[in-house]
C-alpha cells in the first residue's frame, strides 16, 4: 500500500542489516505490546505463561533482570518493583486483609514500620514490633490472626543479626509465613530459602544498582501459589518498573562480585580501626564480635557488605556528633547506601520505640570504593570535632 511521508514516520519500510549480536541486554521500552491477531489479545500479568501482553508486566529487559535475580537467590519466581519500599508494600498488600496481624522487628527499616503503623493500620491490619534478638521466643507473640513474620537481618542502623532459623521454625510451627528483607546481603551473602524463608525481598537500588543512580526492588518466592498472589497484586497496584533502570541494574550485576569484595575488605578495615578509637564505645558490624547476633552472622552468612554503625561513648552532644559528620570530607551525607561513594548519617535512635539506648550517639557509615587509608584519614581528622 502506498504511504504518505507522514504515515512513513509511523510505519516505515526502511531496512537495516539483521543479525547484530551484543554482549548487553537491549533496553526494550514499551507500554503497548503488539499482538499478532485480534483473538490473541490478553490482559494477563504472567508473561511467562501467556507471552508478552502489556509493558506494565515487564518488557524483556525487566524480565531478564527478574530472571537473573531469581537465579542468584535460588528462587522460582521474581517480581520487580519500582523500589525496595514498593517491594515491602507489594508483599503486605498481596498477603494481608483487614483483621490480620503481622510481626515486625523493632530494628526494621523505618519506612517498613511506618507503612504498618499508618496505611496498613488504616486498612485494619495490626502490627506488633518485636525485639530483633527474640529467636524462638517469637512463638509467644504469634496470634491466631498472625499472617506474616517480617525479618530484616542485620537490622537497619542498629545492625542486630537475627536467629533466622529459630524464627522460621517457630513461625512455620504455627503456619505463619516468614518474609526477609535481604538487602544488606545483596540477596546472596545470606541464602534466604536455605534458611526456610518463604518470601525474600531486596532493594535492588542498593548493591545490584551499586552506583546511586536508580531505584528498583525485587520480591522472590519458590511457591507458585505465593507467586500468583504477588503477580495479581502487582497488576492491581500497577507497580511498573523502568526498562532503563533495569538495564542499569543488569550492568550493575556484572561487577557486583568485585565491588562487594572490595567493599567488604575496606569496611572491615575501617570498622576495626574505629573499634580501636577511644571515642568509640562499640562498633556494630555483623562480622565483628561486638555486634548483637555476630554468632548468627558467622553461622549463616557467606560474607559481609559495607554498611555498619558506630556508637560513641557518652559525652558528645548531638551538635558535636553533627559537627563530626559535617567535618567529614570524603564521606557524604545522605540516604541510600551501597553505591561507590562513602556515606555517613547520624541518628537520634532513642526516638524509635524498641531501639537500644544509643540516643544521638550512633552514626551509620556506608563504605564505598575510595581507598581505605583515605577513608580512615578522613574519619581521623573529623573525630576531634566530638570534643570541640
Ligand atoms: C533495608 C532496606 N530495605 C528497603 C529499603 C528501601 O529501598 P528503596 O530505597 O529502593 O525504596 C532500604 C533503603 O534504604 C533499606 O535500607
């Protein structure tokens, strides 16, 4: 059929050579997915079962990333979300209804707690916060209507490593599912399914992304029934991911082993140096014995990543702790760790119920890829600010 130039702008007959092969996954962008016939039109989220139907459920770029994460975590199905917090909300919204109860460690990532106490609470879901080192005693908190036990190990900021196996055994004995936020371990330094976890999630934003330039999350399961619940919830919620972000995450995966290894070595050296300083009361790094649950880290983890906290001895005021953080030159101040840049954030942890009495004396560090000796020199020149 003859075409005007305007139509050719949309429906072109231009030819290019076929057969190009690259080492990278192309960025397939697309909302509309073209069907071969009128009868083939479907609106079903499971692209593995029915083929591609709509960009919301993933283009090949997103499905490639999901499949790679699934493979690394030894799962059966992975669903991507627009960020780690969206992975947390997808899990809660997929599995909970009014009248249900969930258990969350007091050491949880704060927006996870806030979701439970605000939005979930408004929809009739009750949450109790438990002491993260509770282990098998979680049994005593499980109610008739408890549907999920959340774990996050190590916990955010205060870094408690949980006795995952004991919590899983106690929860399963009462037919309650266990969810793990496995972000600190990048989904690989702790094998969630080998420890009996039912649903594992991570902020892909962190170590997989690895360069502080994208937001993504993942939820991985083995049980097909859980996958069905998650997939239909994702469809209803419309949690779409950007193929461009997925492409960056696929690139991040290729260097994650060397980044993690360099970061592990550097973080341990910085943490060990800090432990020797008179200003520091304790170092909360899972691979250092002073960290609560260090024995569970030794038992369960394959290594450590680059986020840990320090607690100063009593004495410095909050302003002095802020002055220390402000005096750092290489460590930048900001959320979202696991990139190549070292970060420092101080907290007033006493404001969060159930946290240890560290008050304003706790600073969380993210170790990036700067040289370890420069990072130590930076901390060394800033520590006197605690006394100024
Ligand atoms: C342990 C943990 N889980 C989840 C998230 C949320 O991830 P995102 O920032 O991608 O929403 C974060 C972010 O800091 C986190 O530290």
